[in-house]
C-alpha cells in the first residue's frame, strides 16, 4: 500500500488507448478515492480508442478526455500492483513489484468486431476490476 494507506494500481497495455484506459475508468468509477488508479502504455498511441470510449460511456464512464501516456517505470515500482492487459504488453523487469497479466477476452478472434467487440472486452475487464477492487480494499 502507498504511504497514504490507499492501495494503488497501474493498468498497462500497448497503446494505452483501449484496454488499460477501460480498466482505469472502470476502477475509478467503482473505487472512487479508495484506490489510486493509473494507466499507461508500452508504446502509447495518439488518442483513446473511440469505440472503447463509447463502450464505457454506455455504463457511465467517460474517458474521452484522457490521453495515452508512456509507462513511467518509477511509478510502476511504487504502486502496489501493475496489471498488464492482453498478450502484447511486455514490461521491462520490475523486481519487487507485484505484476499480473489479464489475458483479456479478444472477441475479434471469433470474428466479432466494432462496438460489439468493445462491449465484450469492457464486460470482461469490468468483472476483473470488481474482483481486483475487492482484493485491494478487503484483503484477507
């Protein structure tokens, strides 16, 4: 836990335009100020994915004003948990830092694209975020 006693998490994907932004937005909505939330990319794009933003807006999360950013490895060492989303995000070694990978659903592998794809990705991430929130705020 951070010095403030508030658990912290960094969500990472490659472009920081879709999955990691979705996870951060969903955690912000769920946790409020009970969890410090960050997101970043290993090779950030120039903007948040429009379909990701639309899928989140459907559940009351607005990420349209966020900008993709490059991972800050000092921040990654300081948070309680780093979560990589998807198969492509690869991090430099982070000794002493708890890192877990969420191999998220990829509906495009089943021929599902567009907004429907993003809804399925959102729903998969939302379930994982709920579990993570419980484990961060109510550790056994």
